[in-house]
């Protein structure tokens, strides 16, 4: 799924929407002490009160919110796995019997509980429904409404939510005219921040893909590998942050003892950005070791060759055929996404402006120097230019 596919289904989660039909909702309450199912309940979604529907709709939208490879991950199911979750989900999707559907979902919950101790009580919610996307008319002269012909996408969505103790509060009783302690013992289900979830099947270009599942992490770049591997039986996935770290390690490995200054680093980002722009027709431009070799050569890093780059790939990733998603490793050019960290201060600038930054040595000290086109303003005060370097004494790295 791409971000357009995800946004398309996410925006359908609203009340009174004829393009989304949720048939059943199944809630399972798990106790933290015993890691056992305390209670479960299945209902027709239409039987819920409007306020409950709205709470759940917001919760489901949160499961489908976030950036790909940061919070949302399209995962491929593993092959030849016993007690295969792909099959369980597919059977649940096709089942017309409520008890059979519940049985399949409870089977998944059992996998969630195996070898896992939760820190708080958990509520797992499953829904199955149908998302309908109108086809575009092939002819402007067609009188048929586009809503008369739709793509139909049956799906299962899972949302995992933690519980929290009710707040201790002091109330004032207007009738009795006295202060009272509010005693509430029922746990509160926090639907505002799902800790995990998934959508099955994956939907790409209006076609269901039962070989993939869309996994939702609770926090950005923090994957639950137990859930991915043992519950979903899916293959591991690199986050965007991990992809970037691996790329940086490969560059360092190839460069060896060479100093990489800001100009060279800026050139690397420029070259990758160029690859992205040249492959705009590709949904997800990727870089293999041959592409990385071209990028590093064009950026001014010396002694770059195929053998060095391929060896670096094997050393860092243990896979010479590994491919980077270009968007994961190049910072966004329209944002201040380059972080310059020092003990004194942290500075954020855009990638194309990195070439105007230098680290210099002067009088035995390091300085961060930034070329600017006009006087700097700090808290409304315009800074007066000062002469720092004497002619002939400047030494840059």
C-alpha cells in the first residue's frame, strides 16, 4: 500500500458513510496478571450507541495514521509457517458464520498471549467490514453515476488498546451541598492511543493483496517484533530510521579514513534527491549497491569502486542485494530536516543549505561557521557582523 491507498481507506472511517460498512465488532479483554482472556463480546456494529461508534471510528483512524516505514509498515507473510496467521485471517475474512469468525479471532489472541506478559490490561478489538471505492468513469459523457460501480474491499482491522486506572477526583454534590470522593473502580480503555494493530488484506491499486498485511506500530520507529513475527507470522521490516543508519554505515565503510565534509555530504543528498526526481514515475524509488556506487562517485568521495561498495553492503547488511528506499535516506528538501548537534546548541537546516555550513579550526578551537546572505536576527535583535579571522590564518576542515 502507498500513502494514497492508506489515506483513501482511513478517511472512510466516519459515521453515516455509505462507502464503509462494518458488520461486526469483537472485543476481547486480557488480564495482565494471568495473560488470560477475562471476557469477550461480539456485536453487530450497528447496535452500538452513536457515541460508542464515534469513539471506535476515531480509534480505527488512529490505527491507520502515520508515515509509511515510520509508523505503518506493509509486511509480507512468511512462508511455510505452522499455525499460519495469513490463513487464519483469510478464513476469518471469508467466514459467514459469527461463531466461526470469533473462533478465528480468538485463535489470533491466543498467539498474542503466548510467551508474552503485558504491563497492563489490554483490550483487543477486531472489526470486519467492507470498504467500497467508486470507479472513475472512463468517459466524461457517461451518464452513469460513478457510485453505481465500485471496487469492493472486504477487510479485517485489529486495534490493541491499553487500559488505565480511573482518576481519583473530588466532587461537589449540589443537592446535598457537600464534597464527595468520586469512587470509580472500572478501568478506562484508552482508545486515543492504540498500542498496535493491523489491516488485512493490504490494498494496492484497488486490488486486495492477501500476501501482505499493513501493520501499525504504537510509536514511530518502534516496532513490536514479537507481534510481527510470532503473531502475524510476517517478515521483519526496516524502519525509515534504521534504513538511514544502515546507509550512513555503508558510506563510512566505503569512505574509510576519508574526511567527509559538509560539501561532500550535501553532494550525496543532492545525488539521491536527483535519483528520486528522475524516478518520479516509480512509486518507491530504490537504491541498490550499483546506485549507491554512482551516488558516492558523483559526490566526490575518492577511490569508490564496485567491489568496495558491494563489500560494504555485505558487511553492514549481510545482503549485497539489499535496496534502500530513497525517501528513507534523503532528508525532505522542503523542510529543515538536517540536524546539526553540538553540546552548546542543536541547529536544523534544509539539506540544500548544508553546503553553507563549515566546521573550522581557529586558535586551537573548533567553530561552526555558517554562510548567510544577510544579517542574522536573534529574538528581534539584528546581529552586527564581526571580523573573526585574520587574513591567512583560516584553516577549514
